[in-house]
């Protein structure tokens, strides 16, 4: 290790340990001293790093500005989460100046949604702008790829192998028959014709997103609202979005605006998956063309056996049933392992899914291929 590398390593240890008794002997630059102060305000207590911001809104606002200056966005978001969980920063988010200072992210949206009934009139519009900014960023990141991936899957699902001459897809036909190339004639013998069903014969797919809105599922609710809006914008899909706790709310009419969807949710409360699936099942009119996506940690407060019977019944009728433990970047949360195993036994393995992987999961369901399960639970 070079001298420079060793100095950098000691500098990092100094910032981790704080000023008291660190033993590194490192002298901090002005910028490093600012970073150390921002870390200490959040994590230091009685000479150790833990809880020292206090409850002053102006002080917290300055601190939020400092961490945005000293740290990259991903670190700022993590420190904000820590401030919410350790220092009760969520109470200060009821003040407009706090919302102007924070770095918007999915977790902050979840916190704001859980506070929505406590938001004063002066803060509601600011909160909606914060949520809208996060939603717009997610749409920018996810919408085009989702439409492209699912559009291709819908086209392929309409493909026919005995097309009329005018419906032949010559590009795919040639690629499918390259092994039949006759060099002496410099041509391909098309033993298998590939084409598409004519537009009026293409079958529309029905998608039902059934979302658990218990508090632990907040990031999944945010991503589901965005995907629901994207799917609803595709003419080849008929999309329904249902959220539930111990009651069931159909938010399909609000899918054109995912921010409206999010403010219509009620994070927290109990869970009745059976009741939610009963509602979804009542909306299925074309089982073989329907995809039901249950997003839940599977902690069932309703009737367990009835829930499993409904899943078995839907699958037996031809429904494509997908069980996601989470739709977020954090991976699988705590979940009910017994229910996950029971669903797997029915041919519906439950697994966590990142937003980037969701289009591929849906494409496989549309084409009725085995799901590309990232991690079987």
C-alpha cells in the first residue's frame, strides 16, 4: 500500500469513528470537517455516533443542505432514511421548508404517503410536487423499456406459423430457415413460414395488479403505481390496479395519473389477501388471456386456505398468476415463508423482483413462457 493510499484509508477511518478517541491522528480539511459535522449530527451521542440533530426545523434544514453538498445522492437518501427512523424527521416533513430541503426518493414518498392525513394545507402541494418528481423520474427510467419489451412480447404472442401470403414475416421466416440454405441455388428453402395474425385477430391481454398496501410494502406501491400507468397506456393491454389492506380499493379509473393513485392509497393497516384475490377473481372474464400479479409479503390476516384455493382455481382456469414479494430495488423483505412455499407448490413461486426486471417477467407471462425467476424463495 502506498503512503497516499494509507493516508486515504486513515482519513476514512477518522470520518467513520468521529472526533472522540479515534486514535488516527488525522487532521481534517475544512470540507472533511464539514462532512464530519454532518455525520456527527445524525449519528453521534455521548461520544459515539448516534442521534444528535435535535428537533429544530431550521437546524435540520441546514443539515439537509449540508449533506447534499458533501455526499452523493445515494448517500444523501440513505442518511435521510436514517434521520426519519432514528430522529423522527418524519414529523418535520409536515413543514414546507423541510420538503424543499430533502432529496426526493421512493422511501421519502412512502413516508409522505403515510403522513398524508396529517399534512397541513400549506404542505400538501409541496408534498404532491415531491411525489410527482419521484414518479416522473421512475417513468423516465422505466417506461420506454417496459413498452418496448411488452410490445415485442405481444407481437410474438400473436405470431402464427401458417400465415397467409400477405401476413408472412419474411425477416423472421428467413432467419428461422437459415439451416435450409442451398448454396448451389443461393437461396433458403422456407420449410416453416412465420407470420403475424392480422391486426383485427390479435388478442388483447388483461392484466390485474393486486397490491398489498401495508406499511412495509411502500416502495412496491410506488413502483406499482408507475408500472400500472405505463401498462394502462398500452392499447394491447387492459390493465386494472387494485390495492388492499383489510379492505379492497379499485384504483383503475385513476391510472392515467400515478400521483393520484399514490395519494389514494392508505399505507399501513392489516392484510386480507383472500378478500383482495376474491375481488380480482370476480373481474376475470377471459382466464386464458389474463395475468394476475399479486405483490405482497404474504402475511395473511384473512382465510389462508381460501386464499390458496383461489390461486389454485385461477391457475386451473388458465390465468397466469405471478406472486411478487416485493417490486423494489431492496430485494425480498421479511415475508411469510409458509405461504410462499404453499404458492410454489401450486406452481406460483413467490420471489422479489426489481423494477428493471419487471418488464421481462411480464413479457414471459404474456408469451406463457416459464418466468425468469431471479431468486426462488
